[in-house]
C-alpha cells in the first residue's frame, strides 16, 4: 500500500478553485448553448406566427367576400310552412283553451 503525499492547505485551495473554475466554464458554455438554441427556436416561432397571421388574414378576407356575395335564399316551401303553421298554431291554441275550460 502506497500512501499519497498530503497536499498543503494552500495547494488544496488552489486545486479546488481550479476545479470550480472548470465547472463554471462548463456551466457557462451550457447556458450559452441553450440560449442560442432558444433564440433560434424563438425566431422560427415568430416567423411561423407571422406567416400564420398572414394566412389567417387572407382567409378572413375571403370568408367576408363569400358571405357578402351570397345572398340568403329562403325556400318557397319554408315560406309556405310558415304561412300554414301560424294559423294552425292559433287554431290549436284555441282548441286547447276550449278543452281546458270545458272540463
């Protein structure tokens, strides 16, 4: 068994400071890399959002144009149904009231 020589306290402090400095450099490199990646993704997201807003605006304009260019058409059968349903409703209401009062 060989014993390693003990370092002086001053050498231990210097060694630990060097070790800490290396770790800080690694952390700084990692943070810088993460910030670069995030900036790239953020720029891409902004570009995609701008493109999406542009496309959405175009679709909204087209939709407005379509809504304005197509008048609402009511079927003749719908008109006939309303004309027939209103008097029928009144007759039914009078019949229900008559039945209710004659009980």
